């Protein structure tokens, strides 16, 4: 399983009894036959890069991209997770990422095909909040 991850997973907001105020989005993706490797290169180069900039700007706290072997019976082979700072950052996500993609600091890696031609969304836009962080080790 491939994993691309940003820092900050499960951090609780101060003064909230250990419960995070962050908002998670979950996207289930099915890559088109034979296109998973190419889609993962796009995730590693562009999707992760945009999220790193969003972390630097304070809009998101962490992100994950998990990949499993393609399996038509399961219906998806990639899970994309983004942890937004709070519900305001989540509601402004389109503006946040538009500004990042248009920023001269964002170093977009040109791919042979755009990601939209490599995958289908199975489920998108699921959001969860108020999740207690994992116990400290």
C-alpha cells in the first residue's frame, strides 16, 4: 500500500478536552485500468505539493493518500484524506486551493494526462469532525 502523508495527524486543538476541531474530507477514487501508477505520480507531485502549501498557510493540518491494489470488486483503490484546520477552512477549500494553484510558488509538475482522465470518484466530500486524537505514545 502506498502512503503519502503530511505532518500533524490527529493533533487536538488547545483547550478542547482533547477533541479536535478539525474537519476531515474523504475521497474514494477508482483509477482507470492500468492508470494507478500514473495517478499516484500526480498525487505525489501535485496533490501533495498543494497540501504542503496549504499546511504552510495554516488552512489544513494534515493529509493522507492511501493506495491499495486495484480491485473492481471493492470499487475503489485510492483514499484521499485532507484534515482542514476547522469548518471555516473547509468551507473555503475551493478558494484556498485555487489561490495555491495560481501562486507562482506552486511548482506544478506537468503530467502526460490530467488526473481527471486517470480516475473516477466513487464517493467524495464526506466530512467528519470532533474526532479524538489517538493516544500519545
